[in-house]
C-alpha cells in the first residue's frame, strides 16, 4: 500500500489585535444632542443663577432677590414664561459646539493618554479633563458673555425702573455686532481668564469623578462593556453637582466680570483679583457661593442627561454605525 503523503498544513499568521479607532463624528453629534436637550430642560434655573450671582448687596443690606425661589417668582411675575428663557437662543446655538468640544476632547485625550496595557492613571484622567476644559473656552467665553447679558437684562431693567430710568433693550445679535465693531473679536472674549479658571478646574474634577463612579455600576448585557442607563445618569448627576459646587466661586467671579451693564450703584471690576478683593470686602466670603444650590441643580441634570445621551450612543444609532 502506497504511503499516503500528508501535505503539511500551511500555518496561518497570527492576527494582531486591531487598535481601537477613535470615532470622531458620532461623538461630536452626541455632544451636540446632549447639550441641546440639557439646556432646554434647565435654562430657567440657569437664568436665576446668573441674576443671583450678579446682584450686589446695597449699603444698607438691600437686595432685589432674597433666595432662589424669590428670584424665580419675581422673574416669572415680571417677565412671564418666555422671560425665563431669555438668552436661550444664543445658548442653544452655541451649546452644540461647546458640548461637542468638551466631551469629544476629553475622550480624545483619554484615548491618547491610555497606556499600552489599557490603563489610565488618575493623573492622566485629570490632564485629559483639564485639556478638554481649556479647549472648550474658545466657544464657551463668547456664548457665556452674550447669554449673561440677555439673562441679566431683566434684573438691570427692574432696578432702573425703581430708580425712574429706562434701559434700552438689545438682542444678542445686536450686542455681538456692537462688541465686534467697538472692540474687535477680543470684545467677545471678555472674562476669558475667569472662564478658563472655572472650566479647566471643573473638568479636572468632573471627568475623573464621573469615570470612577460610572465604573462602579453594572454593565449592559449587549457586549459593549458600557454602564447601564441609570448608572451613567446617576454618575453624571453626582459628578456634575460636586464639581459645580467646587468651582462656584470661580463662576461668581466670571459672571460678574462678564456683566457689561450693571444696575445703578453696583461696582465695576477690573479683573479677577479686583473682583475677588472687592467682593470679599463688601459682601464677605459667602458671596462666592451665591447661586451655588441653583448651579448644582442646573449642572447635575445637564451633565446627567449629557452623559446618558453620550454613552447610549444616540448618534451611532442615527448614523447606523457600531458604538465602540
């Protein structure tokens, strides 16, 4: 019997694991969707926060608003339902690039700073968050500047009315045009230093804290390894409210520096240090936590909604691509 000669089996080369790609477009779309939904839900509270932070205590202790609820009630009575959304147009218009930059930049830098064995130290998480905060101020500063003028206009007008004066109404478009004509592009970046101080610090705290809390919850059973819906939402709430309270003093300084029109008798500020010094001298340290509760109530659902939309991969579903 002839020996059957066995053909040697051709050895297949070992396939190297593919490096995970960073999908940019879905992350940008998710950030935009999350920002629009979040802002629409919480904008009236953000308006109240701005007015509380901008009001200064008079020489005899007089103030227009005594609390968050008092401000909400008086604003609604004087300006109605749509008055609570004054300035929302510019915010909704610019929140898409702002949130897209913030969330996408954080993911990008986390992706780049992850070690070869797949680990991301806490220090690297903080660096990624801080860089994301630094990148976003390109959009955040003009957005906040225009939004604050619109939000605070009702308070300034009410104060002028009590003094027997009137304040000319101006739209966000008219204000932007006026600033560009008088001061150039830098006119839209008034308070950029304080904005950077707030946003970089916020992101350094928020993103690592969110990632840590999000990892504690159960995973989805679709093989994606992502946290379940409620876990991402609660992690966003907890991390957002914590970071918001921590940076509230910086937010007060930023808001006051960006307020172009002030009520009669209110002080002007030349910069960050001048604002801190005068506020401490005339109103005490508690002034730096004005609107703190309101800001926590605003930021918590804003980032809870944002992170949920982001991690659910809404854009991936719309684009028909697999979430990575």
